[in-house]
């Protein structure tokens, strides 16, 4: 039996509130109309479209069911990783694998800001062009 209610989807650093159904096995289904508002995608006769392009849903992938669009199938078609915590009614939709591949191939570290031992903030981009040694430590 699926339970309907509020569901939080984290997409590209922003939290999107949806109404979703979560089945007993943890599968999440979203209303197709709300999917377009939240993520910009719509399901059209075997394709998944946004304003710029359409993707063909591979044969055998059940994107839509009786409860709506299956979030795991959607992530699969988009080539994006998905982590779901059904108990907390939340999910994280990661960046596409192709985008991660491009970022890794560029060998450019993402920008971040961290404090030093005195509490002063340092941003990596402020040191572009200089050699920087980063040390990380964990107790495990």
C-alpha cells in the first residue's frame, strides 16, 4: 500500500516540495503535472521532454505507473544518481554522470571556502595560479 503526502526532492542544491506516493518497498511516484513544475520535465508518449530536448524512454523502462512517474526510473532515464530515504520522505537527485565526467576530466577542483585554525575564511578560487597543499584528516 502506498502512502501519499509531502515529499522533499533535493535537486541541484535546491529543495523542491512535491506530493508523492511512497510504496511499502520504498519506491516513490510523483504526479506528472507536478514533475514539470518541479524539474522541468514532462512525459509525452514514450519520451521525456524539457523545453530544449526530448529523451526516448528505453524499451522495458516503466516510467509511468498508476501512482504517477516513478522517481527511480526518471533518474535512470536522465542518467542521474538517486538516493531515497522513504522514511524521511526525501530524496537527492545527483548531477548526470556525463557532467561529473567533464568536471573530473578538467582537473579543476570545485570552489569551496573553509576556515583556518584561527577562524579566517579561505576560498580556493582566491589561490588560483598558486600551488596549494590541502590536508584532510578523519578519525575513522
